[in-house]
C-alpha cells in the first residue's frame, strides 16, 4: 500500500496539471468562439464595454485557476483522493458557464457563476494545502504558518456575498 501511495504522490501532479491544462484550453477556446461569433462586441456602445469587461474577468479567472494549480503542484505534495480528479471538471464547467453567459443582454446568472468559481477555487486550495500540511517534508514551511481560520476566508466570502447581492 505504501508503494501505491508513493506512486500516487509522485505522478499525480503531472496528471493533474495535464488535466487542468486541457480543461483551461477548452475554456479559452470557448471564449475565443464567443468573441468571434458575437458581432455586438465589435460595436462601440455600453453593451460592448460590459461584454469586454466580462470577457476580461473570465480570462483572468481561467488564468488564476491555471496558476493556482501550477503553484500547488510545484510547491506541495499531498495524498490525492478521488475529488482531486473530479474538481477540475467542476471548475471547468463553472468556467464554461461563465463564458456561455456572456451575452448582449447582461445575465445576472453570470455573477453567480463567477461566485461559484471563487468558492470552488478557495475550497480546492484550502483542502489541498490542509492535506499538504500533513507531509513531514513540508514541516519547515507549515511550521511557520498558522492554521486557517474563518477570518482568513473573509475576503473571498466578501466577494462572493457581493456577487450574490448584485445578482439579486
């Protein structure tokens, strides 16, 4: 059993990054299709300005997820479980919804999709780092870092709450 655990910890980062990269590439391709097919984006009016800002936010979200996963697998080792293989698909679907909801008429569901990406990314990061803390090799790093408290999640909770309020 120890051999399987060692192999999973050794090979999982490259598998995870490959999976995340494929999903992010699909999200970027969907965004490119949205840009090319949306004639309304190429008119100089307020709808186009809002649309381009939505595209910018979605692009930054896609990049942020890529950077988050890359940073985690390069800096930390943790015992992967099944959800580590499923969650990238969930985040991918959320990103696809984020891009698909960009339209000529603003859809408040877009704010909820954006909030769900925030929640998922925060949860993935926190749960992965919590398991990485159990790795004795990272004791030097985690020994200087206190356990997360609810106060550490206040910025993300504030953003998500704001998005939900604006959506309502």
